[in-house]
C-alpha cells in the first residue's frame, strides 16, 4: 500500500472539480449536480470540462474513471 502511495501521480484537479466529478459518476444530470453543490449549471459544466481537459479524457465518464483509477476519488 505504501508503494502505491509513492507511485500515484499528484492529482491535477481542484477540490471543486473533484467534488463535481464525483457527483457525475452515474451520468448525473448537470442540473442535479448544480443543485447538490449550490452552483449554477454553467459553473458545473465549466468544472466538468476543466476536469476532462486536465485528465486528457474524451468524456466526463472517462475522466471519472481516470480519477478513480488513480485514487483521487
């Protein structure tokens, strides 16, 4: 377990991007994520887009899997 912690790359996402991405796990609609986080739908879309871009993913589902597989979620 300690070796895994040493080989895990640092997370490039902000805490808010991680929160929004975590809520997007089951393809949760943006409006629902916005309501749960008290953010506007546009802000949620911006956070999801930033997470997708930072992780080099092609979708928010792929971004979630990448973050989860790296132990960031």
